[in-house]
C-alpha cells in the first residue's frame, strides 16, 4: 500500500467513531425532530400525521406562545444590553497595566465556571423578600422592600439581573482578549494629538474590537433565547409568577416533558431555530454594513 | 520643587486609587453572591435575617445536615464518573478526528467537515426531544448510559476545536516521522498529541465544567436518586426544603467547591477556551 493510501485509510478510520456519534446523536435527531413536528404524538399511541397543524396552532391559537415570545425578547434584550455596557467598561479597566491585575482578572471571571443551577439557588436567597441581602441593603438606603421573585414584572427583572451577572464575565473575557490586540501605537498617536481617554476608547478601541463585539452579541442572543436552567430553578419551573418568566425554553420543556405533546414541542423547537438563524444572519449583515461604513 | 511635577505625581496617585477602587468593586460584584451563600450556610435558620457576613457562631452542623438530607457522596461520585468518562472520550475521539481533518487526505473529507461546521449551528432545543426519544428506544432512560454514551465518542464542537489547533503545528514535525516509516497512528499518538497538550487541556476543562453544570439533560433522563447528579440533587432538595436557607446554601457551596478548584487549577486554559470558542457563555 502506498503511504498516501495508508494515510487516507487511517483518516477515514480516525473520523469514523466521531462521525458515527454525530450521525446517531445529532443528524438523526435533527431529521426525526423535523418529522415529529408534523405529527401528533404522546409516545404511547402511534404518531398521527397532522400536516402543519402544530405550526398553525402555535401561531394562531396559542396565546401563551406570544407571551413566551415577548418574554424571551424582553429577557434577551434585558440581558444583552446591560451585559455589553458593563463588560465594555470592565474589559477597559482590566486591560490596564497594574500590579496584581492578574489576580483581579481571575476573581472577576469566577462566575464563568459556576453552574446556573447553583447560582439560581444562591440568588433566590439574595432576592428573598423578607430577609434577603438585596432588600436589606435597599432598606439601608430607605428603599424597598422590592417583591423580587413574587411580582411578575420584578421576577423578569430578577432573572435579567442574574443572567447579566452570569454573562458579564464571558463577554469581558472575549472583549479583553480583543482589546489586548489593539496596537499601543494608535493610542500613543491619539494622545499626542490631544484626544482624551474616553475619546480614544470610543474612536479607537471600540471600532477595532467590532468583530469581538459582534461575536459576543451572537453568542449571547443564542444563549438568552434558549434560556432554561436559570429560569427553571429561579422562578420554580412554570415560568411564574403568573406568566412573568414564561419564556420559550420553559414552554418547550412543558409541552414535551410535562404534557407529552412531542409533535407540538418539536414544531416549537423548529420555530425557535428559524428565529435564531434569522437573528444571526441579520446580525452578521448589520456587522458587515457597519464595518463598510467605518 | 516645581509645581507641575507634583501635580503629575498627584494625578497618577489619584488614577491608581481610582483603578484599584474600580477593580475591588468589580471583584465584589463577582463574588458577593458566593460569599453571601457561604455566610448563609454558617447561620442558624432564625439568624438568617441578620445582615452580617461573618456569623458570630458559625454553624458547621449545616454541612453535616446536607449529608444526611441528600446522598451527597453518591451524587458526587456519579457526577465525577460522568464528567471523567465524557471528558476522556471527548479528548480522545475529537483529537483523533481533528488530526484526520487537519492532516490526512481522504475522499469527501472537506465536504464532511462542512457538515460538522453546519451542525455547530443546531441549538440544543431542537435536539433534546429526539435525543430523549432515542434514549427511550435504547432503553437507556434512567440509566448511567444516557449520561455517558451520547458524549463519549466526541462532538462536532470538540473536533472543530482540535482541528484548528492541529493546523497550527508545523508540517515538518510530521514529515520527518513519515520518512522514518511511522504509521499515522504513531504520528498522532507519539508525536503530535504531546505538542497540542494546551489544546487538550482547553477541551478537557470546557467539557468537564459543562458536564458538571449540565441540568436539562439529567432532568429529563434521571429519576433515581442513586444515579443522579449533584445539580439535580440540589434542585430536588430545593423543592423539598423550601426556604431552609442554611442547608440549601451549604449544599450549594459543597457543589461549587470542586468547580472552583478546577477553575483555580486550570483558569488559563478555561479562559483561553472561552475566548476561542464562545463556549460556556451560558
């Protein structure tokens, strides 16, 4: 056997187990999910073909879908906008040269490793109305008490607060890495021209880390749009109080694993996938247009 | 002394103080929920309302109660077992396939790689339901197999990551070995794998933390306490002992500690992995 053929055979063998897993646990489920979205199926009786009925119900006859869509949009915006603002500032601060800055970075990035479930339990304790830390501290300022997880509106605010706490370190890590790639000489030149620090940040740093910003936005949209763990644990699994935190992830879980309506849940999953794809494409277009203008 | 120099020194002192104040403020924001949980885990149930960070009489017995209220060690063992199996499998099969995609030419390779990239776009929400039905068809629901096998043979994400690292290695490393008559396996195992140890570390840490923190999959797969993971155990406990904060916080801290240990040990690899992949932004 020639070395080239030997290498080709080895290549196929090395990929085979991985490809097998991809086919069984990814490609087959993908196709099967699409098939299910046109069926009515509770796992115990044979599936029944219903055409596009699942999708039609979703868009025309299920008021909860619109509520979930609205809540998810609010949650996504309420997570991403504060995350971007805070992490831009945080990355700018952490980008300085100072003693012990490495230790500060390590501490500030701790939430990266912490699981959403544990943090949701811990934040419940922080949000506790009667004796939670947040209301106690607001009390010192003469404010509150705020019904954090009890009032539907405030429950969404609470959810966003925890989500921001969790995603700021991620965004900061990515933005900081990008900022470290901005050449020092640009800043020096601008300083000589008399540009203030804020001015230099807005006109030099931010445009140069556009790519990283766009990356952070895309990943954060994908994560926020599918939020489940945090919501399930923080507000009790039903998207309550009332429908205050009823997001698409919770709706999907309920229809599949509580109501055993697998066809309907699969249709919902594909609608979510389609919206996510559209948002990602729009975002990439927008980012490209921005880069052309600048 | 000249005035301007003094002013410059004063300004740089003010700036340094402001910088450290900002850093300390940020560190506090990142840590206060965890510190508050630690403090709460050492308080008594009636004393939970006191807003002091350091309880006067730390109640270590809360931790002992966690062990009696949930099978903590069992769940810890399960979680470690699942995390280790999946991590080892991911690292091995993804690096093997990543090497093939980067260096070994075979027909259909590039088409196949595009397929891998395309599956990266598929969100978890679409695959979780059919995967659940698949596990049910295999008879694996409520068994450890459901927690281990789907992740054991690698993933598109890991393969992509490893391929990118293999591409950065110089080809002459390999050419010399080919001339010496090494087989592709020997080249992978003896020569290239030692060179991409940092990449292996990145993938291993990301996978380990991800399995440790996973919640949706164990939630739909597992009902039995004796094969449950720690996150699942915590949520069950939260449902059973509503508002019994000291015990809940003690359990949370116990679940956090091994993670913080891994983070402290592999912080660089972890942060690097997140910068490269956006993984773990959840």
